[in-house]
């Protein structure tokens, strides 16, 4: 069975990620499953990212291929990388996220055992700059929805964590490239296209960690992200009830984030006042 397991191709788009990319690369190459290829598409980093990539490319020449050249954004980088890889299973990992130990073997075995499944997703937790688990309530909320795949539910909210999603190359040929015009929700748009054609498999395991830091796009532009998800959902359904529920959901989430931010600022202010007393 081991020799029959499919090859997994990982595309890693990056730009000026020197603080985190080493951990991302190591989470790929230090798995217990070595039938992988990692293509790193750097967008012309100037902060030392390329030096890290070179080091690991020399250390793992059979696994890592890379290029550093300007692109037109994250989706463009992913599309570029997808044209360069040859594995039966595809995915992409941002250069600040990481895989869990054993994740890729679990994914390969699932696809091998379920030949009629063309894409799957698993669980992901959220970590900070120091790899500490944060926002556990968000993870619990997503886990509640992801256990039983439903395209209708996916139209209402994006409960799939990108770094824990994988698809067959045949599926990619069916749905096409990532939308280069999408800068926040290219993944959600892709899931909805995949979901139109194929039912997703669910791997009820933690496969990856999603890193949130103050400079991350997901941290600085989360309102834009939710608004874009709403606009994307409208492209794939005309059901007014689903659209209403999606709109209601994203506004509720933004409100909750706002309340939490206020409470966090209040707590920090109180802590600083105690220190200064």
C-alpha cells in the first residue's frame, strides 16, 4: 500500500516572510511522508526570505523547487506554482502556516482509500507568532460546521480552513485556476467551484495550523475578507434565503470581532494602568 500512496504537491506562495517561512518549510519536509514535492513561489522578497529558501532547497533538493520573481499577487503565485508541480494531490500552504506532524500521510491514505473523493478538508487550529494556540472559540465554531460536508452550508459560511484542504489534480483541471482578481477569498471561491462538481471528503483530524500575526492579511483586512466572501457566494447561488443568511452571518461575525477587540483593548488598558500605579 505504501508504494501506491499518491504524491502530494504543495505550492508555497511567499513575499517577505523571513520570520515564519522556515517553520512552514520544515513542517513540509519533516513529515513522516516523503512522497511530496514543494514548489516555493517567492514574489521577490528583500528581507532574507530567499536565503532561507536557498538553504532548505540545497538541503532537500529532491523535494524543494523554487523561483523568486515578481508576480501579480497571491493567486497569481499559486497558479504559477500549480503549473510546475506533478503530484496527484495538490494544495497550497502560505509561508506562515504549518502542517501538523503526520498530516500528509493521513491525507495520502484517505485519498488512496477513497478513490471517488476528489477533494477533502480537515481541521486546523489557530496560532500566534510564537506558535501558541489562540482563538480556540473560532476553531470550535468551524469544527461544529465541518464535520458533515454540505454545499448549502458552505454557501452560508466559509468553514473550511485553506491550509487543511487538498484536491486531486483531475479536480483542478475541472475547475480551473485560482481567480487572480481575488486577494482575500481566492480559496473560498475555489471551494465553491470544487463543491459545484464534487462532494468533499472530511478528515476529522487536525492537519494544520493557521498563523495570525498583526501584519497578516487576514488580521488587517478581515472585514474586507468577509465582505468579499459575501460577494463570492452571490456568484454561485440565486437563492435569496442563502444570500440573506450569509449576509446575516458575516455581519454577526464582524460584530463579535468588534466586541472582542473592544474587550481586549479595555483589558490591556487596565493592565497597563496597574503596572503604572
